[in-house]
C-alpha cells in the first residue's frame, strides 16, 4: 500500500482528501503545518507528499527544498490556487513531480497521484534519481535547479565549475552575453551551497539611477532624503546569511562602486541617513556582459572592486556554442509552456528544428524560451511549425554587418541555411511595416553592442525603460 502525506492547514480540505485517497487504497497521513509535516517525514517513509503551496508557517518552495534535500526519494506534488500556477511551474523546475490546481477534482487528483507514483517507482527500479514529470511529454529533461543540463562540452564544463565553487564561500563573477542564463547559474551555485536555506536576493544594477542604486543596495532611513517617506531595508540586509546576486554590475556608477567596495571589504553596511553599522555575512555573485578588464582600462570600473569579486570566474557560453543543447532546452521550455498555458503541444516540425539549429540566437537562452513560449501559445495543433515562428527565425539570413562580426568573433562559416532566404511577399500595411522596421533597428543595434541595453538605449536615443518596453513588445525581454 502506497503511503501519502498530505500537508494542508485547511483541515477540511485535508480531511476530504484523506478520506478520498483512503477509499482508493492509499495509506494516508495528514499534517496541518509545514513543521508537523517534516516531523512525520522524520518518523516514517512516504512515497508521495501532497503539499499546499500556502501554509501558515512556510510555503511550498521551502517545503519542496527541504523534502528534496532530506528525503530525495520522496515525490512531491504541489496543491495550488489559480494565482500560484506560475510559481508551481517554477517548483516543477526545482524537482516537484507535478501540481494540482484548486478547485480539486477527484479524477484529476487520482490520475496525477497514480502517474507520479508509477513514474517514481519506475525510476527507482532503474536505479535513477527521480525527475519531474510533466503533463505533455514523453521525454524527460534533466534539470538542476532551473538550469537545463545539456550534453555539449560547454554545458558539461559549466556544470563542473558550478559543482566546484558552490560549496565554497568564494565571490564569483559570471561572464556571458545577455540572456545566456547567468542568474540561473547564480541560483544553482546558491542552492548547492551551505547557504541554500538562506535568502537568495537578486538585483539588476543596470536599470537603476545612482540615487536608486544606493538606496536599493544599502537601504535608507525615513526622511534621509526627499521622497524617503519610510525606512527601507537594502539588498545587502535582505541577503544577510545568504547570497546577493548583482546583475550587470558594470553599469554601476564609479561613486556607487566606491561605497560597494567599502561594504564588501568591511562586511558592514550602513543605511543612508543612519550612523549604525550592521554586520554582514553575505556571499556575493556578480554577472556582467561587459569586458570588465577593458572597463578598468577606460576608467569606468574600479580595479580593486574587480579583484574583490573575482575570486572565481565562470564563463557562461552563448547558446550558439551549445549546439547539441538547443533542442534539449527547446523541449524543456515547451514542457513548461504547456503547463503554464494549459496547452498540449507535443513536438517541433523538422523545419522548425532546422531553423533552431541554424539561427544565431543573439538573445541566447532567454530568446529561445520566449520563442518557444510564444509558439506554444499560437500553434493550432500538437506540432509547432514555422508558421508559429517570428520572421527573423523562419526567414533567417545573417545581415552582412553581423556576418563579418561573427566571423571575426567566432571563426565559424555560414551554414547553408544562413545563406538562403525565402522571398517575402510585399507588406502594404504601414503599421506592420513600421513595427517591423523598428524591430529590425532595435535588433541590429542590440547585436552591435552585444546586447548591452544601456549602450543600445544611448545609440537609439531612447531611455532604458522605453527600450525594455519595446524589447518586451517584440519578444526580446
């Protein structure tokens, strides 16, 4: 008889579930809080845990992390409300088998539980570690805390470096192009470190003014400057005991870099407008798509701060250097999109696979994810065809300026697919023509500056927020 633990602080829900599952041949135990659920897990082995995402003393993310760490052979299904579905998809990436959304329907519950237990048992019989199941695929995709583990040499080297540095307390610089997955690598380092049960706080340094950056990093006291209507805790304080991830760190002003250096050296932080120093125990991971050594030589980045951060560096390879991983990632993103959008798109056509393998992916993993998500939404059947792809992919031809740049940078010849282009029918819709021209201009400039959004906004003569909004509108966020 399979043993199931139900963790739900709504006693009536837990009771109804318990009675229903008992009638269907399961040995059921209930717990009304996260802590009591963990006590049951200490005293007894369970095949499966049904855990409500919203608990009074904790949440589904924390429960999943603890269960997968302490009891890795136990499967976990998340019970979620409609508003939590996006989070449930994220939890599946972290190792949950599946989710059941409220209101609860008996047939769906029984079907999901049965499949989860069967899949878990099959994996255990084969000697494999349990991996998440999905509602839409036959093929399992290996995951590591949100980072798709690929088969390419670049991916294997990336995994090796993460495993090497994660247990240490080293500061880490993650180098790579925009959209290549630097934040996911930072999260993976954190989750494999002794700090994994402490906060992971991420901050995008590229989208803030000097004044806002100081407030976000260090916090401020009420009344310390115009507009400071309440005391604010900074990111350093929020991350105390855990990991602080600073993305696009090269965009911080020189003045903020000086204040940041003092904080990193002294391991103390002082809110703006306060005289009190707060002790810090924070691991710092930073990411950049810029060449910081070049920035140091040009006087834009402090050399002493660079060396403080650069105790260990990881190179995040662009997607074009991970050829054998492209379809593996695409399949994974299709699974996630099916869950999020409640679709059942099962595969990519051979033409789409050809397009994906030949496209240069200037937006890297982020672009691939967005393209697959969009295609899953607009596809009419179970197959994604070229009709569901944006023109820049289905009708791809590398621009002359970009071809020279790529040849010099990567020394890779054009593929036949890159050398050919289908003839487009003329477009007479002025609005669409204007949008396409704007898209091509934005994409061209982004490629020229290696997707440095601050620099791109300057060249396009628009502010950074406007650029973000336009990128989002054309699926390049």
